[in-house]
C-alpha cells in the first residue's frame, strides 16, 4: 500500500512540475514555430491565466483597502487623542483664566476694604441633598494667624465668618447657617435689624427682624452690614430683601433675605484679619 502511495505522490509532484513548465514553454515559443499541441495548451491556459489574474487583482485590492483602512484608523486614533489633549488643555486654561479673574476681583475688593485681609482658597464644600452648599472649608488656618470670628467675604458680598480653625485649615460659618447672626441696615431708609440664617436645605435664605414696625422696607432693598459691635465692617453687602411681613404677634416687622453670594460657585475668598480702620471707606 505504501508503495502505491509513493508512486502516486511522485506522479502528482511530477505533474505539478511539468504542467506549468509545458504551459510556460508554449507561451514563450515563437508563434511561427508553435505545434498543434502548443496551440491547444495556449487556448487552455488563456482562460486560466485570466481567472488567476482577476483573482490576484481582487486579492491585491482587498489587501490595499485593508491596509488603507488600518492607516485611516491609526490616523483617526491619533487625531482623537490629540483632540482630547487639546480639550483638556483648554479646560485647564479656562479654569486658570477664571481664577485669575477672581483673584483680580479680590485684589480690587482688598483695595476697597479699609482693613487687613488674607486670600484663601475654598478646598471643600458640604452639600445638602438638594445640592445646596451648607459649609465651606478654606486653606488658611491657625498657622496663618486665622482665628474664629474673622469675617469672610467674596466679590459679591459677605460669605460668613470663621467658625473654627485647625492647623492649616478653617471652617466657615455661612450667613445662611442658623447659628449666624449679623447686625444690618436695609434700604435707603437705613432700617436697622438683625439677620439669622434659616438653614433651609433647599434654598439660600436668611430671616431679617427689624427694630421698628414702621420702618419702610421693600422687596429688592439691599441689605448691608451695619458695623455695630465691630464684628463686621460696615457697608458689606449681604443680600436683597425677598419678602416682608409683620411678625406673628405684631411686635416687629420681619422678612426674608436672599444672599448676594452664590455659595455654589465660590472658589476664592478674603478673610478680614483686623477691624476696619475707616468704616466710611467702603
């Protein structure tokens, strides 16, 4: 059995070697010297060559398209990576531009305030379930000379006061906190009163209680620190009257104040490290 297989394999090998040689010989000979066998071989090999050439062209086209798509994919991946890098850089630049603008505004505020100040950066915010800021932490603390009770302001107005300090950090008691109390003057009539935070989790509001029932106060009036007690310098904007009404038993007039400061967007603040030198300078 092995003997016949050997003969068969040898015959197949010989045929594979001879057939191409015979076809090649027939195609290379001078047309005037072709025999009837050569002409028959050429007629047979013509369609075979056409099919082989067509298949080779098809395979070549597929390979070229595949290589082209690989190059395009590589270029697209590179462009996407470059685009992502540029977008990251743009976000960083926008943040830097915004911080520079905030620092320039704080510098202008520092020049307007007739007191010594210290710049601090907000490093943490406690957020309520309704996404309202209820507490701030800043990057200046006891080591920088900060202590509890120092007023904290921003470009828009009063933020609050230092609640407690620890090492290089401090917590800020916001004006909307129920523990916050500030003496104020309101509107053109300079109505006097006190505000305290409502501590509402869904909105930023303070309650204001006026000293006199007959004070003329209207919605939209500006609310400023009065300077009484020398805890806060006078004439720092706190917010705007959003509601006015009589107290339940009619002893005082009271209302609500919407803070001027957007606590959600605070990034930089000023700490007033000493009392005002000239309350009328603001």
